[in-house]
């Protein structure tokens, strides 16, 4: 049974969004100062899922720069540095590529569904079921100018197939993908075209985009880090927050007594856009009360020359007493001055409304 068959229709767009978010942070393992060009394709076989038949988004590093869907069949610029290039040869080539991927996506979609036998027979004939296909493809250019490519398929929210450029073969992530793997590997010309794109065309296109966005895409904004403590019915936790950084790739880890913790003891790292071309991330950890000071958060980012260490710092008892004293003293002073003002006003009223050289009159 497909994943979509077991989920309410209204949850499928959320499932797709979560999968895309996971894919969008996948390049976080790349070396500092590397750059990536990647395209995310998604679509639903039937419109009742509330998703288009085909939709594409292109990213340079972490910035969306182009959008395309099957209905409009138009590439739309989404970044300031690409707006003035819509009549250039580079943009024309990109638009043609997206139209070609649109056609290829639909053909691949029907091939995968057919190999799964995902259709149902009714009185009207064979009617396809509702399913979702996702594709991520692109390349990275590293600091040493070496390149690497990736081309992966996901079907109904699960990994399906991954292309291996070195062997011109496909790796099946599940038994159901084997039939498609065998069928695609018979098309040697397509495999060679995929390899050429990942190893030649994509890196060259990425370099052109970086040149267009020079000064914007290449800038690096170091992060600000703070650690806070939180109480809940489930216990005490520490939250490490990395704020306002760019690019998106960042590494956050908890240390206990200066030793890294196992990943299973830590909640997964979350990285989300701020909406101003920077990102924020956080990492939480459940701790026993009284042991908070044993933990520190280590953050690594391309914008920093060395890792940053942050920890939660309790407010000293003396400082707490001073704060309470200041608040109490301020309150007493306010009450005192209000009392003095009240007495002055009463005295002034009793003396006929005069006070020195000033005369107060009633409002009519």
C-alpha cells in the first residue's frame, strides 16, 4: 500500500513540505565555502491531493532563484540578481531545461506507477490512484574546485532511486524500485546525459549564477549563539539558538563535560529561514535539574574562523537580590512621591488654587 493511501488528503501537502525541508538541508554536510545548485521537483498524479502535476524550484546555495509549474509552463525569476537576466541566453537555456524536465518528470511518474501496478479498475476502465513523486538533482562546487552531483527520486514520501554517475547505474532504495532501476539502466543514452549534466553542465551553470549574484551569494554572515533554560511538565531542557546566519549550512552539537553527546540523546537540529536572507537554528537537550552547567553548545559555521562555544549561565543570587531590591525601592519611591503630590494638591485647593506665581483654573 502506498504512503498516500494511509494518510488523510489534507496532510499530504504537509508531508511533502516536510520532505522538501529535509532535502533542503541535506547539503549541510558540504565543506565550508562550497556552493550548490539544486532543483526540487514535485507533483501529484491526481489533482485531488491539492498539488500540481509538476512544480519546480531552483536554488543557488540556499536562495530560491527560479520557480516553474506545469500549468503556466513558464520559468519565473525569484531572486533580485536574476531579474535582469530573463532575456539572456542563460535564462533561455534554463527555461528550456525546465520544460524538458516537466515532460521527463511526468513520463517517469507513469513508469514508476506502472511498475508498482498502482492503478485501479472501475466500470469506466483503468483509473490511476493518487501518488506523489519528488526529485532532487543538482551539483556542488567545493572550495578546491572539485565537483559532485546528486540525482534522487522519492515516491510517496520514501526514498526510491538514486543515480550513480560513476557507474551510470541506479541504486534502488526499496524492493519496489527494482523494476524501474532495470528499465532505466537499459537506456544508456539517458544515463550518459544525466552524467554529463551533473559533471559538466550543472557546475558550469552554477559558476555563471554565482558570477551574476557576486557580492550577494558569496557573502557570509556569522551567527549569534545563546543558550536558554526552559521548564515544562515533561522536565527541564536547554535550548541552543543560532541566530541570523548565512549560508544555511551550520553544525550544532551538545557537549557534556566537554565531550560530545550521542546523537540519540539530542533532539534533531532545526534550521529555518528568517525571511531576510538569513537563517536561524536551534538544538534542544533534556537535562536533569541542577546539571545545566555541565553542558555547552558548540556551533560551527563558514562565517566563523573557529567553533563557537556557548553555555547557559544562571543569574547569581546576589544579582537576584539586587534586582528585587531595586524593584522594591522603586515601588516605595513611587508611592512616596504620589503621596507628597496628593498632599500638595490638597493644600493648594484649600488655599484658593494658588501655588507660588502659578494660578490653576477650573476647566469649564
